[in-house]
């Protein structure tokens, strides 16, 4: 889908969800992705911190 169609579909989903927040709105996967529904799982902030522990003892002694 091109960006203008994705934006229009996203607005339609947003309007429907705003009118009835308890209603689940089915959306095309491309539209859902455009709206940020899918979380990137390749690298997280926690992954960046793993293995970079600094030993506090033994330095400067």
C-alpha cells in the first residue's frame, strides 16, 4: 500500500477506536504496522546493556 492509503486507513481505524474503545478493530497487517502495532524485537535496550558490567573492585588500587 502506498503511504497515503495507509494514512487514510489508519485514520479510519483511529476514528472507530475512539468512538468505541472497547471494540476490537480489525486492521490489515500493513496498516497495523504503519500505526506502530508491531514491536521491533531484533535489539532492545536491555540487549545493549548485557555483558557490559564494569567491575568496581581492583581499579586504581
